[in-house]
């Protein structure tokens, strides 16, 4: 059990070390979500976080087809210029 404590002009909550370890919150940025039941504290999930590990796991268990391997081995950047063409897209959903 914990209570709100005064921290400067704000209030805070002290989270016991055991809970931080169990929830794997150590040294992580946190996000607060307000729900009907109260406040939910979660670690910030960054876009594409964990993708590399998941790709590596799938490749290890299932392997890669030749075409997949070409993409996986491709350089992330190059000096090649890209031409995108002159296309205009109209979105009619906003009237």
C-alpha cells in the first residue's frame, strides 16, 4: 500500500523496488493511462521496439527464402536517387 507524497508543487507515488522489478520498470520511460478504475502505469512502447529480435527468432526457426534473403542483405542506405512521380491523392473523407 502506498499514498501520494508531496514533491515540490506536485504529488508522486513511491513504488516499492520489488514491484518495479516484477513489472520490469527499472530505468524505463513510463506512460500514464487514466481509466474508469484509476491510473495505469506502463513502460513506454516505442514504435518497432523488439522487431529485430522477433525477425531474428523467426529467421532462426523458419529460415529465409531467397527473395527474403536479398531484402535482408540489402544495404539500409545507398546513393541511388529515387523518383516518385507526380501524383496527387485526394482524400474525400473530410468533405
